[in-house]
C-alpha cells in the first residue's frame, strides 16, 4: 500500500492502494470485519491498513441535560444542543439550553498505544443555514443523577463551525451528516488524541465528553444530534515481555533456557534455533487486531577473559510482521564449537500512520545461556545373540539374509559403544515397524536387551543410538542392524467377525502377535454386528453404515490398532463382501500410511466393479497402481474378493505385481513399475482398516454393507493355491463342510394373498403371483399353477452366480397335464433370466423325453451382450420324474470344481430328494455369467422365449450362497422344513 501523496487525505485510501475483500460476521448487537491476514502481514504492506467500515467505540452511557431541569438519560433518537428560543417560525415551548454528555469505557483500547482519535456526532437539524460553532469538552464523570449544568469542564477537545440537516431549506442543500472532532495541529488547545491516549494508559477510568454550543446564548446555534455518537481510535497494541524464550539444543522440539552461566544448556548442533513468543500487553479477543510485531534477539558470547561481547542482534521477521502469541524462531548460522553464549529477547510493535513510522518495545527477557558441544557419540556396535539356537541373524546382503523365527518372537541383541567413545551413558532403540518417538531406552555402557519383538514378517531394521548427556540424553549417530523375520505359510491374520459383540478377534495362526479389530462409530449405528454372516446359521458379520442414508454420516469402520502385516513384502488379503450401495467408492480393506494407503481393496462406481490398488508412495501425489475385475460387480450378494501383491521374493522392484481375484478367479496381474516411475513398495505404519481408506491425508470411501471372513497371508497366493480356493469357498474348519448361508426362502404353504413371503434374514423381496393362473390355496398344496399362465416372480439376482450357489424347490408335478405335452416340452420350476432375456442363467426344470417320460434337469446358460448363447452346462436325472407327489429337486453350481483336471473351473450337479445324479459330459460350466432381471418360478426362459409354464404346485423355494455337498443337501434341504 503506497503512502498518501501530498494534498491527499491520509485518513482515506488513495487510487492504486492494494485492497482485499473482507468477510463480515453479524452477531447479536454487532457487526465484525475480519482483516485479511496476508494483507496485514505482507512484507510489502505499509501501514495504515484501512478497514471499512471504521471500527469505533460507542458510548456506554449518554444523557441530554437541559437548563430547565429536564434530563434524558440514555436517550434514543435525536435531541437538541444549544439555545432553544421562542422566536420565528420554529420555536420551543419554553426557552432552554441543552447539552449532550457521552461517557466511554476503556474496554477496547486499554493497554493500546493510541496514534489518533476522532469523536463523531450525527447532526440531523440546524436552526440556521449559516454555520455556527459547536464545542467538544472533556468533563468530570457523569451519572443518571447528573443535571444542569453538568460535570465540571476539564479540558477543551475541539470545535467545529458547521450547519447540517436542513435539507432543501438551504441552498445549496444541507443533508444530515457526521460532524467529526479531530485535533487540528494549528489549534494547540485541542487535546482529543492526547486525552484518549491517557485514557488507554489507565490514567483515568472513564472518559466523559460534552457536546455544547460555543455560544449558548445564540438561538441560531441550536442543532440536533442523533444518539449514536462514537469515538474512533487508531491504535496499535503495546508490546509485552516475550514468553517461552529458549533454545532448541538438538533436533527435537523441546526448548531450554538455563539461566546460569555455570550450568548452560548443551547445544548439540552447529545451527541451533533460538525462539520465543511475541506478545501484546492486552490479549486481543475474537477478531480484534492482533498487532504488527517482531522479535529482537540480542546474543553475546563469553570471551576468554570472562567478559561478554556482542555476537549479533537480529529482528525476526526481518520484513513484515507477525501477530500476538506467535512463536518466532531464528536459526543461528554457525556457532563456535566449545563456546558459551547467552541471548535475550524483546517484543517490538510497529506502526505507520499519516506518513510516519514508529515502533515501541517491551522490556527484555532474562538471559538464556547455552554452550556448543556437537561431538555426539559414534554409531554403537550392535550384535545379535542366539539363545538355545533361537533368534535372529544379521543380513550380509540381499542374497545372504536368512529368515528366522515368526513374528512376535523376541530377539536378543547387545549394544556396545564405539571404541572412540568413553562417556556413553546409555542407548535408545526401535524397529523399522515403529519410529523413534516410541523408542525404548536402556542405561549402561554395554547392555544386552532381550525384548526386541518384531511384529511383522519380512525385512526388519533395528536402529540404535548411544547418548552421553544425562539430563537430556544427547544422541549420536544411528546404527542400523538389518535382519529378516520368517514368512509363514498360513494366515498371518483372520477376522471371522463371529463374536456378535465387542471386538473382532484375530484368529490367525502365524506368529504370536494378534491384532484384534475394534468397531468405531463416529455417528450412531454406523458400525454394528449383523446376524447375516457368510457361514450361515448362528454366524455374524460386520455391518457398516447400512441404515444411514446421509452420506456425510456414513463414517463407520473397524480397525486394528497397529499394522497387521508387512505391506512392503509379498502379501494376500481377502474378504467376503455383501455390498448394498454402489453410488460411491466403497473401500473394503486398506493399510494406510501418513498420506496414502499401501493398498486398497474396493468397489469403484465408475468402473462398476472391484478394484485392487497400491499407492506408488506414501505422499499426497501418489499414483494409483490398480487392477480391475473383468466382470461387473453385483450388489446385494455375497462375493469373495482378494488382492495379491507379489515381490517375487527379491529386491528387484521392476517385477513387482498386483493381482485381483474375484470368487477365486484371477483377473490379471499388473506390473507396478509400469504404472508409475516413482513406484517403490512401502510399509504401512497404521492398523488394518475395514471399510475405509486414506488418500491425500484423509480417510474416505466408507463402505456400506457387510464384511466377513477377512484373512491375510504374508505371501503371494496363486490361483492354484488351496488356501485361496478354500477361502473363496468359505470352508468351515469345524466339520469340513462348505459354508452355505440361506439367502432366500419363499414358503408357499404359509403364505397367502398375492405373494410368497421371504423368510430368510436377508433383504430379499417376495415373489409376486401372476394376474392369472396362480393361486395360494392353503394347506399342503401351497402355490397351484395351471401350466398355461400361472407363475410367481421378483427382480433378481439374489446370489453372485460367478461364485458357487445352491438352489432347491419342493414341487408336485401335475401328471395329467404334462402327459398331454409333446416330446421336448420344458416345464420350468425355478430360474433366473439372463440380462437380455430369452434364456436362463440358471434353472431347474423337467423335460419330456421322446419316450414320453420326464427328466429333472439343472443347468446354466451363458450369453453375450446381444443375448446369443455362448456356453451351457447341465445335469439330468437318471430316472423319470415322479408325478403327483412332492419331490425335492436341488441344483448346485460349484465354481471351484474342475471337470478337466484344473484347466477350467465350474460344474453343475443335480440331486433329486437326497439322491445325487451321475453327471454326464455336459455338466461343466466355466463361463463367467451373472443373470439379472426376472427371478421366476412356474415359468422360465429358453431358446429365446419366456414361457414354458409348469402345471402343478410349488411348496417351497430356497437359495443358498455356496455349493452344498451331498450330505448337506440331505441335512439342510431334504431334512429341513
């Protein structure tokens, strides 16, 4: 901002001055303008900085007193000042003279250094168009009892010869206007600024100002003024003694101020920082101006003769300024080894007003003494100890780095000082999975520690520092000891979420350190336990943000307290997910760092499917290295997702890959370095996150739905690995049977009206009856279908058909109607349509043979984007279907079963009642196919048409996630109601 030019008003901004738009805050009874701090603090800013509207101090008490004995205490509106006389067209009811009194409290300016002051009164009327003098004087204090002539007059503040408020009655017109009283340098008896300065300094407690006519006998001097007079003050805060003065002796953030030359602070670096907090005498409140302050450091050094000499004096900052309560640092550029110094500090408050610069200073702080000793200990010697053959060994190089012990196994190490160090007092140490802030400390010149416990597999580094200054433990150079922790074959961690309450237990088997997960609910009902577990009956799962509709409140998640595995080494993560919301990114699992996440397994709404990705580095500008599923994801179904990071167990990052598996099927590997030139595998420093991830330093992408059966391995699983296929099939270790949760159960016997109600725990809707040909007759007959128009249907799908599943129907065939059909007729019992319609992605049906009988069948059909059939697989019964009696017919699709010795996976099977049917050559089905649209019973889609009506009755229809084995069908299907 340029200073005012000659002839221009210095109290107003000029053309070319810098400006900034300021926010206005409106509160009860006040309007606050918040200054732009960058404008106020800028190095190029020249004061004064104008704030519009100006900030003033209103009167705390006011009164109008009259010579006829009247007084109007704390009046409202405009009142007269001067002689009111009964003459002319405007006259008073009685001759009298008025004076106005305004009394101010020092609240806003107490402790401030006043540069200028202006009193303003708003004139609304003048008896005459000719100007007449009005006078402002300081008086003694007033009260409600004050009457004419008022308090004693103490000093002249100023006068003005004006006329305003008569409007068009004068020529030129005289509108209402503010009348300002401000010291005139040509009139030495005007003392307003000096008076306000004494007021701010506390020399008197109240400031009372009287507004009166200069000639109180002249009726032409009668004027009227509003009640809103104020006192405008330009000031700067007075500086105060600095606080928190000291020196940072090393690389920490703790400062010291030793006040004795015989016991100075030991400084261990050649560029120590001295600092202190600049302060104002009066603490600014709210948005009040916080000062334009600088620190002045005065530093001296101790000479060999015991006297002190100047080292340097410096202002900080050297240009611009800082506000009250700012800690001001100064890094000394080079100090002499072994020398003793002392320094103190004062606060300076700067101002520029009316073309003049100035500053006022506080007193000085006490001397702080320090001595320079930068020669800390050398790197200590670190050796590993084997105890009964157990422990860790040092890595010589990448090719000679044997992995020993499991995570959680304590190791023994000995620390010794370097041969050049004779005064080592102790050590501190930490592992690369931790940081120096959590370092453990031991005392003694040579010590052995036995509690070094690596929590993660893979490469680990033990960092050790020696110290030689007891009071502050000045640490020397860091020794690094590299060793490798064994990588187990089994799960490093597993969270079944089977508890239903409390925390989720980590039941992993590798290592002795477990990482239980805690559920967090920043908003109510955002992280809960759900009875819809992937293992079925009596199981639980983690439910996140299911019932919360406001996206801003969808913030529930679960997390372990520390890292559950080493993301810098090869690893595999997997989970069963039941996604209920596809409108936003939904993170299933992640391992966050400071800025980004080492990995995230998530659903992407833009890609409409599952994604596994790594952050190229732990930085705000990290690049996402990702692999994307081949097939679209399906909401409202159980899906198994897994992510694999593979370092190939070498140090060459150019061949590191990431790969995504969906329902046990590989989706293609991506070479990490091909996606980012800055890629480097890095280790997550935080706990495993269930249901959110971190990006650009903030947690986001909160999950909605259920998460269950989470597992991690500290190795890269392959598609052929039994662990991955077993996990994708959710085998229950207790009895070896697949986990098969009941997703839907429509019971026709207990239903009535126009729909079959779903009795399962899942949010699957009813099957609705067609408008004709279908009826719920009650009793054992259930749903009766006429074979020409009757069926029930709902919107599907209800299962992930790229995974294993089981479907079953209890059906009675109408023999009389079926016998009349032509050979090849299909009567569909239960099935799911393909996306384009005209075919069934899966179905149970009966089909008439050339010999006149019917066979039960279960099959799957794959179509392309145009609806053309590209693959199928089916199983037929070995005997003719029974007519007119209830039959339980069950179809199973096993996505993990191979019909060709592992070349492809996916097979169909059929059971009639409890009896499995022998599969023929057509039973395999390896295509990835997901149906959608109509889920129907009593009719179906085949050969491009939807019809194929079933004559007979349906008693129950059920769908399970997972492929049942024969024994389970007998127990859960045929043997269950």
